[in-house]
């Protein structure tokens, strides 16, 4: 039974910890190339520890992360924990745009962030009610690619927002 216990515990002992990830990702100079441009893969631990996900391990979201992981990890599936929010997103205009393959369609991270997600009740949150105009304006402001590409009515803008 001792051997069986060791076998069952082995995956947990070998699992990637946040400290393992931060051995590399705590470096502000750490970058990778995506679609021909240099992108930072630095994770600021001071910001991460203030996140709503601070109690989680990196591998809870980055499931394919391991000590020797591929340079490009699979996309994070927020719906694996946030299934109700994901269903609501998929039913809305942004989720439908993503399903169609619209290049301007946002995913969770464009609105909520990645390692810096704080509760929407916090005035510093991107999704705090008073910050919503600035958040949405990043894509929907006059002259932005989304606004230039689509004829999005500015009439009934609050009603339109509730459908996003």
C-alpha cells in the first residue's frame, strides 16, 4: 500500500508550481515572437498576487505548462471554471463574432485581463461599472478598427452594451 500511495502521489509531486514558472517568467526581459512581433511573457508576481486568481497554480489555467513546455501554450479556457459566464459570453454578440472567426472579436482576456484580474467591484478593475466606457472604447471608439470595419450604431448604446 505504501508503493501504491507513492504512485498515486507522484503526479502531484511532479506538478509544475508557480515558483517553477516564475523561475523563467519573473524575468522582465523574457519575450517570444508571435505573428512576427516580439511579445513579453513576463509575469509580474506583485500584480499576480493581487489577482482574483492569486490562490491558483499557473497550471490550473495553463494546463499544458510543464518544466520543458512548448514555446506556445494552448489558449486558456476560462470556461473550465467559469462555465456560466462562458455560456453568457458565447450567447452574446462578442461570443458569436468569435465563433464566426471575426479577427476583431475579443476573448476573455481582452476585457478582463490575464494575470491582473481584480473583482469588478474594485474601482481599479477594468470591468468596474465606471470603467466600462473606457474599456469598450478601446475597440469601439471612433476611428478604431472595429468602428471602421462595422457600422455599429451609437444609438441605444446602453441597450446594445447589454447584448455584448
